[in-house]
C-alpha cells in the first residue's frame, strides 16, 4: 500500500450560520489521482479551502504527511509541498505570464532548477510560451487556468489540489485542461481533483468520492463509479 499523503478526518465547516461540511472523511495516497465530485453547493470548494487554511474548521482534523495541518496558512503548506489551484484561477492580473510563474517558485532558491521548470511548463502549455510577456489579466479564461496550474507546479508540489479547473471554459479548452491534468499526473504528481464534470473527473481518476449536501455519500474505484447506475443517474444525466 502506498503512503497516505492527505487525510481528512471528521471535517465540519460552518460559515454564515450554514453547516456547509458535515463530518467528512477521505484520503489521498501517494501516486493517486482522486476525484471529489458533486453538484454545485455540495461543499467541495469549502472542503478545499479548509484543507489549505482558507476557512477555519469547526471540528475534525486534516493530516498531511502524517501530521496535523489544522490552522496552518497556505504559504506554509506550499513550502511543505501542498499547492492549490483555486476555483476562479486567481492569477496576478497585472503581472506577465513569466512573472506569475516566477511567483509560483517564490519558495525556491535554485535558479537553474526554476529555469528548467519554467521550460517544462512552457512545453506543457505552448500557448503560455507564445504569450510569456503578456499581462495575465488579458488572457482568456482557459489561458488563465493554464497559467494558474503552471504557477502551482512551479512550487514542485507533492500534492496538487485542483478546484473546478474546467468551470466556465469552452469544450475545447476543457479537453485541453483534462489532457494536462493527465500529463501532470503521469509525471508523478499526486492530485486531488474537485469537479462538477463528474464523467470527465472519474474517467481520469483512480478513486472517487461523491459529496452531497456536505457529506460523502459514495466512494470507490473511479471506473466502477463511472458505470454505477446511481452515479450515472445523478451526475451523468442517464
């Protein structure tokens, strides 16, 4: 059995008087691509924010590399190899593509390694290389998503958290983003993918969890879930 890198235990999160996450348990093991699927408002993004310190948890714990990270800030977690690409991308609009990628490597001091990784990112995203001196705020939504993913990869994460990477993108760009997620995973990065697009998320995952109204209602092998009648009826429109 591979090592468990990320473990969420009994997580409860409430804000604005609403219990958004109601006692969630799941784990991500080294070398896995795990998809957390569910409809809008299920509590997926809230869970991701709690993992990365963006929202305080009311109960439960989150372990990373065997140690509790409760209360840790996102900047600290990046240093430990846990990086997130947030919903809505969050690029630095008034910086160029190159400057955004350099920001992703701010915790590193190996100049040669950073330069090598920059070229790797440009190889994965040729479109970013073509526009490397362009301001990030002038990019399309899909290009910004590519940049946000590239920026996160510049920190050389052990675990990459992706929150709704296909949201609001054209079908062609959705294809490209999922192709890149596959490629990053093939390079050995462990991934937790939160997605509304259940069929695409389960197609590329090893395991999946279904979240509804703040609780995990189903989990298992992703391919088996993809053919499960309940999953197909609820999320695949069949």
